[in-house]
C-alpha cells in the first residue's frame, strides 16, 4: 500500500470501492467476522463505511447517491467496483 505524507504525518491511502447496497455488504462482512464501521450520516454524495484488510490497510466502501449514483454497476455482487482517486480524477480499476 502506498504511503503518503499528509497533515499529522505518514498514512496509507485507502482503497475505495463503490457498492450498490452498503447495508447488505456490511452485513455480509460482519457475518464473516470482519469489523466494519458504517458512517451513520447520509452525505449529499452518498454513504460510507470503513474497514481494514488483514494487513491493516484502510478500505472505504461508498454507496453513491444523487448525481454520483451510477445507473448500473454491472452484474457484480452488490455492485462492487474498485476505484482509485488520484489528483481529483476518479479511476475505475
């Protein structure tokens, strides 16, 4: 995982995944024994949850809303789609 310097020191950049149904995927992860923190706040661009991979790297799940909500995330379970943000540009992986 790439380390970057920011306010407060060195940190790992989170890997971001767009999901169609945040509650469903959070329940599935919790049932598998994976700790996940779902943000209770609804933001104009959607909802978020955070967890860590087995090596401690941060992962963020995002259920888009409004104009950010995709029309179709394909046939993937819960619409899981990896994204990486670099220089303000959204790159699908």
